[in-house]
C-alpha cells in the first residue's frame, strides 16, 4: 500500500486501506477489465493442491479516502522496487463508465488519471523537447542540413521544409495512418540512418550553390523522421487521456523548440569557426564535419540493416482484403497531402521553379 500514492487536486490522500487480498494463478485474466478485477475478490480462495511453486500472483484491493468534489487525480506509483524488472498495467474507469488502460515499465513518475488539457499539453511539451535532445541521429541530421549553409534564407527554407514534413507524418501516425507491421519501425530507423549518410555525402561532393537549394531533400527525409518521432509519441500517448489533439500539438511544439535550441547553439558556432578559418578554408569545415557525421551514421546504418534483416521472413506480400485496401487508401491520402504541402511551400516561399 505504501508503494502507491494518489493526490487529488494537488493534495495527498490518506494511506490506502487494504480491503481484500487473494492469491491467483499466472494465467488468471481477471484483471483484463475493471469490473472483472473487482469481482474476483469474491471468489473462493485457491486450493493448496493446485498452487504451483513460485508461480503465483498476489492481488490486493486498496481503497483511498477521496474528498467530495475532487477533480484531478494523480497516481504516484513506486512499484519498481518490487523486482529487477516490473511492468504495471492500470485500468482506469471514470464515473461515466469509460475505461482506458495504461501500461508502463518501472516507475513512470506522476500519472494523471484524468488530466486536463493544459496538464497534458505541458507534459507532452516536455516529452517532445527531451526526445529531440536525446535523439542523436535526429540532431546529426539537422546539423548535416545546416552545415554547408551560408545564407539565412536558405537556412529558414530548409528547416521549414523539414519541420512541415515531420509534423505531417507525426500527426498521421498519431491518427493511425501508418502500418502496424513489426518490420515498419526498424525500416524507418534504417531509413533515418540512410538519410544522414545521404546528406553527408552530398555535403562532400556537391557544390555549395546546390546545397543551398536542397529543401526538397529536407522535406522528403523529414517525412521519414516524423515517423521516427511518432514511435516515441506512441509510447506515451496513453497518458494523454482524452486530450489527443493537445498531446499531439504539444509534442510537436516540444520537438520544434528542441530543434531551435540546437540550431541556436550550432549556427553561431559554425559562423565563428568559418570566420576564424577564413573564406579560403571555409569548405574544409563542411568536409571535416560531414566526414565525421558520415562515419557515425554509416555504423548506425549497418547495425539497423542487420536488425531489419531479422524481419525478412514477415515481408511476404499480404493477401488483398478490406484491411489492406484501407491501408493503401490511407497511404495514398498521406502521399497526396505531402505533395500538396510541398507544392504549397514552393508557392508560399516563392521558390524559383529551378530551385
């Protein structure tokens, strides 16, 4: 009971009372729903003859004194201490009978059981910011994009293209417009590594004038990176409650703020380095930086291709059915929207047709 605390509107509730307890078998599915879990404590106890050695579950019913009129309930679990590796599944039912399930490993910190939209917004804003700062591959991609740029207009154009693209696929993934196959995440991670290698090689072999105009490349690879962001969002979206739009917007804004923070630090450093080495050796800065990035990304690419190869047995062409047709329609719709956004960006930014 001491491993679970609940606060109501910021005030800690009293210590939980143990209302009932029972021993269950590992294959007991009584906790698949709230009502089933509640009813299981009325059953007869297990007979000693059928109790297996060291293969039992211990079910406990706890009751917390909840003050009248409490609006916001926050769970503070500390169950990770019970084992080397713990997984918790929480089934929450509100007063209207709506039920949702939360699953997490270890201690997730504070979990709002019925979060307000602004609580969800702030939580996912932090999550998005931390994710981009912890995603070394995404950061190297952004650095590789801006490394050869010398004009502020090119910087704004390319970063805007990347932002629009990954925002599009991040939102599409949150709405279910992505494949659910097991091979899709490793495929995306492989393409992310490949995108970094591609940019680094372009930085090494293409003239600077061309690199200033490669916003379509940034947009195309941004679509892939958006799927990568969505995997992190998908793990925490369960904590948003009914505030899906708030969570999606906040996570995306958090990613953009983290990206801007990286650019705010990287761009002045690049400017100072170029000023120090002089115009004649300015190209050397791009070559050395891109070579380092290409070296790191190449190792990621090899590792991720090997991981993707483990799923080659599940890459057989699926049978055509209603589910596959729906997935194809969603993919076509996403491709059409992406094309429309790219064309709109060309028009809004007034990019010359030859760019």
